[in-house]
């Protein structure tokens, strides 16, 4: 299973990101990647082993079109999105894994004219998808800014609170609305009945 820390440690390498970028277009074998990316085949194989060990790519065997021995082709094995928000009083790092859904194939285009028409249609579809994603991104940015303003107010309210542990618990109490007070204390490794009473008072009050 791919986890966030392991994934970040793998894709922080620019060469591995370039390899993944090539593989999402179509499966490649190491020699192809070596020529396309201007890397030695030995370096490509080394990076592919790291990607494969972390479950990001898989391989299958294919006969060589030059009559040589069987060769391995690599392809992406997971779909994911990494979301990182950093700002005053806000930090969020999340790995979102998605299931790959194979779409029903369109009827094959026979003539060159039909292929050209289909390519233009696909370009227009992609443009619409990108516009929708941009609108969603703008809305998300607005919500993140609102969240930052909310947490700024939290920081202001707690500025005079001398107990660091209580300040931290209150921050999590407001920021982690998916957790009840007991779970918040567990995550913070705080076993404090007084703090838990504070949190329950605000939650139930």
C-alpha cells in the first residue's frame, strides 16, 4: 500500500517524476526511457526498481520486435492525488487514492478524416474538463482562505491562555471536527481529565 511519506520520498526525485510522466502516456521499456529522457539505462532501471518497490509501477514481459530476448515494459500501477495546504495556522497533507475506471471504448475511427475529427472532439472535451477543474480549484482556494481566517481567530482567542497543552487541544478541537474530545486527546497523547472536560463542555454546551 502506498502511503504519503513513502510516496513523497519517491517522487521528490526529478528523474523518477520524468519516468512516471512518460509511463502515464504509454508503457515503456527501460531502453526507450533511456533514449527519451537522456539517462543511462542503468540509471533508468535503478529508478524503476524504486518505483516498483513502492507499488507505483508494474511490469509485464513482451517479445522484442527485433527478435531479441523478452523485455520488460513498465506502466503506472496507482492513481492518486496529493493535497498539501500550508499557511498561517493551517497545515494539511493528504494522499487521495483513486480507483482506475476503464471507460467504454468509442467506436473505432476508420478513415484519417474520422481520426482527425475525433482528435478535435477529444481536445474540446479536455478543454472543458480543465475549465471545470480550474473553477473547482478557485472555489477550493476561497474555502482554504476562509479556513485560515477562522483559525486566525482561534489563535487570537487562545493567545492569552497560558497552558500550552490546552491551546494545542483547543486548536485540534476546532480544526478536527471529525474527532470527539477523547480521540483528540489520544492523538495528542494527552491523558488529562481537566482538558477533556473543557473540550466536552464546548462540544456539548
